[in-house]
């Protein structure tokens, strides 16, 4: 079983009570070890040892004591002689911790000093030998691991580096899978989360977590609550299938919450992670290609978002996979599926989700769309999927856009009409669909509606805003005030997610669970 180790800084004696309180909370949340980071203790000599003893003595969890030197990315400025005297004092105090973490570089250089201090031959405490690289993958990665594995005093190998891309995680997984001793192999930074969450899939000895993001002791560390509640860490095992949301950026995506909760609700052995990939096709191709080819990973699918929807289509075509004809026509796909035999396929679930959402919200059938005059405002990615779905269903669509050329281009592909920049007062439509980013929090104009105030909206009109942050957009408020029937973009978002879920699991998506999350 892979342990969750909560890692906590303690810089002075007065901080001890708060730190112990945090460990109690972490233990309640599922942590099984605590790493005390006493690198920057303001006390010295016997006083520093006394602080460590208080921490160990009162901790509700078994402890790791770490006093990382600046040379290895930590904050301790003491010499190895001073550090080893500290460890020796703690080891001999009668309150030895379960583990000491000692850096390989220092151990190698002053082996006798460390062996004497830690009493490695007759010890109650186990030794984690560690190596860290904050600049990227160590060039001698495999040699370092081999050296730690061959060191008789080493009980647990720890190798940590700053991931340069998601691909670095795969090497961490291979190291774990081929380990000769208990091992910790983790990647730091925005690309390293996978290594932290998937440690149990590959038999990692532990993964580190923080209680609050602000208190993290390394970049990219998840919180204990995220590991347990969001990623269901204790359910992850060798057969767990891996999914994710691929985009740039993906930090604020709702998809991990939705899909992990969905997997849990139907007992699907899967975990869903954020997968940031820089915008260029070469990055997409290299990363997704290596995930697909990495048998051990069990990579089975992804939601693909901005700016990679076109890249997904190209990638699956180049690999000889199946491209859904609607996605081909739209020129963008948002769903990757990898089946049991490794065969790739891609789909666009935005278009069917938009149509289902509109029909349900308006209380009509798909065939009724033929009788409606629909105004689509916007000509970007979402508009493309919405227009494709509507035209496929035979609706009478007019596209309005700030940049008329883009509206014309889109209209030509799908046989739609082109309007002006926005619908005019005299132009009455049955349905208005906003596909611009106007009204979106953090977008170009969060307080602006895409429809002028004199747009003829009344009780017979349906207004659908694809923007879903916030759910009450300026357009939705305007339409509600005019008595129109309104549809929020969150419904479309949840439906496109549910269609992805069904492709991956062959099970009906738990929409009730999704709705509770939003
Ligand atoms: P996109 O490709 O960048 O297109 C943005 C559209 O908004 C373009 O038509 C653009 O006009 C227009 N626009 C941007 N700023 C404007 C302004 N100041 N005034 C007038 N028009 C402006 O983006 P997208 O991927 O289509 O996403 C659009 C919105 O859809 C997002 O903001 C998001 O909230 C929503 N969305 C919803 C879902 C869902 O499932 N519900 C999914 C994805 C996105 P130009 O062509 O003139 O630049």
C-alpha cells in the first residue's frame, strides 16, 4: 500500500503546537506518515534536537525527519558535520523517528560520519536515501537509483526531479515498476502531478502531500484532501485506467471533479487527471503518443480542450485511428478513446451535447429544430460545434460575429446564413445562442451581453448561453427579465462530459452526481 506522507515545515519551537495540530487533521484526512521539514529551524545543537524530539514524541503518525541542505534545494545552511550531529542526537534520544531522510550526495561524501550518526547497523530507524534535481531530469538518473539500490544502509530509495513535460512521469513509473527496494519516485512542478497521484498504481512507497497549497514543501504537491476526495488515492491500484483533461492551461478545469466523481458513482476503476500540454502540435504528438504507447500506464482516454482540439483530430488520423465523421466536418475533436486493443478513436461531444441541451431546455424534439430560426452569435470553436449540430439537424441558422469573415467561412461549410455583427431589432429569431466569450468571468467582457438591449426577446423566445462561468451571465439575466426561456451553458458542459464518460465506460453517466458538483 502506498502511504500518504503529509510534509510539514517547522521553523521554530513556538510552531510545534500548530504543526502537531495539522498532523492530527492530516491523519483524520487519511495521511499515514508525517515528514517534519526542520531544515530552517532557528534553534541549534541541543535546542534543535529538543524540537525534533517534541515533534516525534507527540506526533499521532510515524515520522520522517528531514533537514535538507541548500545544496539539495532545502533551507538548511549547516555543514554535514552539524547536520549529522543533529540526526545522531535525535537517533540516540530514545525517541528516534521511523525514518531519517539523508541526501545521497552528502552520504556518499561523508559515509562514516553518517553511518556513525545514524547507527545504520543497529538501528530502529530506517534510512531514506534521497536525490533531488530542481532543474530537470538528472542526467545520471539511472546511476543514482542504482547507487542507492546497492547501498546496504539504504532502506528506501527516493528520487525526485522537476518534470520538464508530462513524459517525465513515465520514467518515474518505470523506475517504480522495476524497483529493487522500496522506492519513492516523484516529479515536481506543474507537469509532475501524475507521478504523485499514480504512485499506488506502480507500487511507490509513499507520496507527499500538504494540508494547504500555501504550505507545500515542493511544487506541484497535492493536498491530502485532494488525494483522497478528488482522486480517490486509496482506490488506485495496478489495474486502474488513466484518463485526463488535455489542454493549456488546465488548472481550473471542472472536468477532474466531474469525471472522478462519475467513475466513483459507477465503480469504474479509473482516475482522471489534469494533463497540461503546451500548445504546439509537436508537444501534443510527443506526449499523447508516449502515453498511448506506454503499456503500463493504461491510458484509456482524454477530454481535449483549447488549444488542442484540432491537434487531436490530426493525431488520431496520423495514427490510423477512427475519426468520427461529425468531428471531421467540424474540424475539431474533444474526446479521445483508446480501446482494450490500443485502437484510437476521437469524437466531438460538444455538437450533440449542444443539440440535446437545446432540445431539452426548449422542450422540443430534434425534428422540431427544422421549424426554428436560430441566431448563433460567435464563430469560434464552440460556434463551430453548435452550428454543425444544428445544421445536421436541419435547423435554419444565421451566424453573427464581430469578425464577419469568420462568420462567412463557417456559414459556407455548414450551409448557414450570415448576419451582421449582432442581431438587429427587426430580426426576430425563435432562439438565440451565445457562442462568444462575452459574459464569461475572466474573459474579454464579463459584464457584457452579446445581444443589444433592443433585441426582440419575449416569452416565446429561447435564449441559450454556452458560457457557464458564471451560470447567471448578463445574457441570461437579460433574457430572464424579458420573460424568455433560458438555458445555461453548464447543461451543455455536463452533457458533453456525460457523452465522453459513456464512450469510456460503456455506462450511463450519473448526471445527478455531476449536477451536485456544479
Ligand atoms: P473562441 O474560439 O476563442 O471564439 C470566441 C468567440 O467570441 C469569437 O466568435 C470571437 O469573435 C468572440 N468574441 C471574443 N471577444 C469578443 C468581443 N469583445 N466582442 C465580440 N465578440 C467577441 O472561443 P470558443 O472556444 O468558441 O469559446 C467561446 C465561449 O464558449 C467560451 O468563452 C466559453 O465560456 C464557452 N464554452 C462553453 C462550453 C460548454 O460546454 N458550455 C464549452 C467550451 C466553451 P471574433 O471571431 O471576432 O474574434
